[in-house]
């Protein structure tokens, strides 16, 4: 009986010691349990939020626009109405900031043009692929293809008729408007800067640019602890990186991310790396802040 009691006591002690060690590691600023100092930083005194993207006070943002050569009609208009409906916006909101008001969807008809081509902004391509797939699943008589080429190609090839709908990750140009293009706002792109550091709750855009370019390498240079900064970025071709880099180029036209940066292939990996690396800084789509 005494041996059983002793064994039970040993097990209890081991559990208590293990739990204490687990808790200690969990509060060490970067471990797999997710208990870290990772948080979104205010930018120029403005909180990173969808509301502040929508009201125009948050600086790392841009409009997402689909354009047509003249007023859309038929199945082109039907597709656009679906993208801006609650159903379409749910898909777009997985990566970007949704509209505040939704439209009522117009259903396409089999008697209309059943093949639509979207093209332009590479930042929108991945989401456009998802939208196209969902639309074709809903309406099996429709074929929607997506091509890249950049926002400029979105305008020029929509004008030539190669694209039924041009995709722009910026506002429609004055020349495009003069040529008769009609723009259709489908959402906005906003990028939050996140960091795993104590004592730093916000930065200026200029400070962020200097950190990501490698000019500032220690948190003490921006009012934080004496701790080396580890920069974490997205890969080339990422829409999130494109939006972030464009904002940084507004304060430093020669901005280039430091070569010492860790490159991640997804938002999830950026979050994971920032959470698990004390002193790190990265960026993610504002719509993904709930996963931080």
C-alpha cells in the first residue's frame, strides 16, 4: 500500500514539474504553443483594422477593382453582381477586406455568353481563381478563366477585347476612364505589420521601411528592448507582399527587403514564424489578424 502511495505521489510531482516547465517555456516569447508576444502594431498611430482600411486612415492599403469596357451587360454583369454579393464577398474576404454593402446577385443565362475571361492584376489572380471555381460549380454551364499580366494589362487587354473583365489592384487610371472603362469596386487590400517584441506597440511607416530594408536592425533603435530584429516577408509574386512593398516605396523609392529576411510562402507560415521567433517582425493581410 505504501509503495502505491509513493508511486502516486511521484507521478503527481512529475506532472506538476512538467506543467511548470511547460508554462515557463510557453511564456518565452516564441514557442509552438502559441503563447507569445506576437501582436499587430499600430502604424503612424492608426490601428491595423478593416474599419481603418475602409475609412482610409490606415496607410498600407489599396483598392481592388474590376473594369469593363463600357457598362457591363448579360453574363458579364451577372458575374460582377455575384462577386459583390454576400456569397462572392465571403470568398474575397478570405484574403482581402470585403465591401461594407453587398449587391443582389443576377443569375446568368445559358442563352448569353457562357465563356468569360478575367485578366490583369497578379495580386488578385489567386482569389480570382477561387471565385471562378465557385461560380462554375454553382453554374455548370459557365466557363470562367483567369489570366495574369498585371494591372496595366488588365486595362489594355480589356480594351482590346481579350479580357471581358480587367483586374486592377489599384484605381482605374484617368486614361482608362477617358477611354470609356467602367470600374467596379470589389474590395480592398490591407496589410498589418505584426511583431513578437515587448514594449513596442506602434511604428511609423518610415521606421517600418527602415526595418524591412535592414537599415534598422535592433528594437532599441525604435524604443524597444536591446534585441536583434528578425525580418519575415512573403515570397515574390505574393499580393500581400506587393501591397506592402508598394506602401514602403512611397516613403523610400529605393526600398528593397533585406537579404537577411526569412521568406514564407503563406500567411499561415508568417504567423507561425513570428509567434515562434522572439524579436521578429512580419506582415499579413488584415483579414487574417484573427488567426494571430
